[in-house]
């Protein structure tokens, strides 16, 4: 199937679930824009709100993360609402979205699970001042939260140890740097594969972020105890 046919098939699945969305010009050498309205209802089907949105698919799609913008200006532009000044929506921790994209994103599932959920949560926040399913952290603490889920630990020292091992080139038959006695291939092989796929620049940045966080946590403990 050529790319144009693939995109048409993808959008028809979207249209079945979200009939108010439209697709722009299908020029396979340019980003594809999906735009229109998305109606949000509760679990019983009661109507809540309608948002105008824009979704941009770059040429890397389905192996790149779609960009989603709220264009109706119903959501206040502030960090705690996970939306930027230009309306760009922060749907989840970036690495979780990258991990999803590496497997290949199915557009109608992405809209249903990430986009629709984002806007439903925004309505809930407007009423209750907190998000229904909890809230992911911002910036470096968001990265920390992702590693916590990926490695099954909240130990910053372990994250540093793991990243330093990857930097040195730990192999599948080496002891897993998580601290267990098992080999990498029987322990955190998938986590290691994903992290390596992010590239050396990202891993070095994460390593420095964790060292900085560790120093901040240590300093705060000292300040608290003095």
C-alpha cells in the first residue's frame, strides 16, 4: 500500500469515530493536517464540551508523534494545564509518546486514547481543579516519572547507574545494571533497547538531569535536617 492510500485508510477509521474531523491536502511530501471539532462526552454518553483541534502528522508518521493543538482557546494557556501558549497540547510524558511511536501509531487509537482523554481531563480539571487520572510531572520530574515506570524503581542512583552502563556499552549477556544478579537479556533488555534507540545525546542529557536531581534532593534533605 502506498503512503497516500495508507493515510486515507487511517483517516477513514478516524472519521468513523470522530465525524467532525476533516483532513487537509494529501501531499505526501508535506505534513498532513487533520482539523475540526471533537465532542467530549462522559462515560454514559452525556455531552460535555466541544473543542476545535488541529493534528499535524509529519513525514515520519506513523513512527513519529503527531502534534496536537487546541485552536478553540477554551483551555487557559498555563503549565499546570499541560498546554503551551500556541495551543500545543502536552498529551503525556514525551518518552511515553516516543515509545508508542516506535511501535507505529494507529491514528484513531491515538486520538481516542491520548487526544480525547486529554480534553476529557481538561473538562474535569475545570470543575475539580485536579485531573481525573492523576497528573504526570513536568520537565525533569516527568523524565524521572518515566524512568520509574520503565525500570520499576524510584531510585535516582539506579537510573544513573543504568545510564552509565549503557554509555559504556553493556551487552545482553552482561549482568543487568539494575542491580539484580540476572543477565540483561533476562531482565531489562526491552528497557535498554528503547533507551538506546533515543540516541547518545538524549541519554547523556538524562544522565546529567538525574545527577542534578540527586544533588537537589540531597541538598533539600540537608536543609530540612539543619
